[in-house]
């Protein structure tokens, strides 16, 4: 099985929802100078790539530490709609073949799935999120 990590890097300057405070990541110690690494993190728990545990909205729901990793790994179908207007609708007819086990055309390739229970939609904006290697200087 191929595992794909969809996490975006956490970094100073990462985008947050308007009105939320910016996160801060400060290096306290570095292996090269101090013999160990330590970083201070200050951020809200709903920024960047994250998991909303059921307890976030359901009283008595599972908290993150109660969710086994097997619940976070699943077969998925990847649908690339990054070629479309980011504010426009995606016609269901464009998605149905891939979701029903057939093949759906995308901008860069085709997808084929059999029994995926999760869909990952590539819309394109992730490529514009600043990262340490992609940040404008």
C-alpha cells in the first residue's frame, strides 16, 4: 500500500483564517550548537493540516488520543480539479466515473478506483501556501 501524507508544513508566516492570531515557532536550541533541538510552539489547534476529533463538536465524542491510527489511514480516490475555476462548480458528471469504480479524466491523468471510502480533491491552492522552501523572499 502506498501511503501519502497530506500534511502542510507548520512554519512562521503560514496562512491562517482571517482574524486568527499568527502562529509562532521559535528555535530554543539547535543540535549543532546545543547538542539537542528544542522549539517553542504558540498556535491555535485549528490551523494548518489538522484532525478534528469527534469531541470537537460532539459531547462525549472521542478525543484525538482515543483515535487509533487505523482510523486515519484509508483507501482513497484522488480527483484533480486544479485546472478548473477555483470559485466554480465541478459538474457531478466529471466526478462520477472515478467514484463508481470507472475512470474519470483529470487535468494530468486518469483515476481508477474500486472501493475507496475517502476522496482527496486536488484543487490547486496548496501549491500557493508558503513553505520554508517556497516562501517569497
